[in-house]
């Protein structure tokens, strides 16, 4: 695989699901919802690396309330385009969340496994509340009983990349969200 520029990346997309403008509208709406619900609260926004980093950066800049920011890194075992049954914490946050209302930020809810595990973990640390904000929701793929409290957009069952979401660590820097052509990941 050689150097990949923006033109080449566009060629790897089956279609564009959300343009930069679409995303801006999504972010503005979700930020307003969060502002409304967390006014006067001691808010800790926790991003799950790496997928949520662009969404989180845009989201918190549209929020008017004060908040603290933290990051966690987790990985579900196994590569490929779906997650599997085990979660490893690669980077954790402080264990004492007393007094905080925690808002967990994830790129996408798929089976729901990752978010439900991380949420569970944070709930055991004395936070006032733990809620979930996801940029995208692949609703029809859910196997674990979890929903986002704040959802950017519902997407169909296709493998999407861009705006933080990767395939094999690539495409995160696309400013839009697209469906990756099957030929890119099939047979690998
Ligand atoms: P879950 O644990 O909900 O099955 O999967 C969540 C994780 O799987 C996400 O954080 C993301 O890393 C990955 N994932 C699931 N669906 C997609 C997708 O369509 N595109 C990308 N890039 N990652 C996905
Ligand atoms: Mg992820």
C-alpha cells in the first residue's frame, strides 16, 4: 500500500452518508441537547479513543457549559470490521468519579458490546450519573441491551469510515462519513 491522498480515499467510498455540512448540523443539535441537560452540573466528558476524537473535539466546542475532558482507550479483541467478546482497557481514567456527571463519547454503537462494558466500568466508580453519547448508531446490529442517550445519526448496516472512524487505522481523517467499498476489506 502506497501513500494515500484525499483523492484516493474518495475513490474507496461506495457512497457518502454524511457531508461536512450534515455533520455540523448533527454536532450542533447534540451539543444543544447536552447543554440543556447538564446545566449547572459537574460534567466530565470521557472520549473513547481513537474513534471519538474528532466528534468529541467538535462537540465540546459547540457546548456552552463548562466541562472537564478525559480519554480512555479500549480494544475489543480481534481485528476486522466487527468487535468480539473481550474488552481490554489500554488507557484508563482516574478511578474516583465522585461528584461528576459522566458523559461517555463513542464513535459508533454497533453490537453495543464496547459501550455497555465501558459504561458498566464507569458506573462502578461513584459517579452521579453515566450517560452515553454516540456519533452514529447502527441500530439494527444491536445484540447487547444498550442505547445511546444522545445519538448523532442512525446508520444502516454497512461499514462506515471517516470523521474519526477507521478501517485498519486509515480514513479517520476524512472530514465526511462514507461507506467503504467492500472490495477494500474483503479477502483481507
Ligand atoms: P460494538 O462493540 O458496539 O460492536 O462495536 C463498537 C466498535 O466497533 C466501534 O467503536 C468501532 O470501533 C467498531 N465499529 C463498528 N461498526 C463500525 C463501522 O461501521 N465502521 C468502523 N470504522 N468501525 C466500526
Ligand atoms: Mg472504536
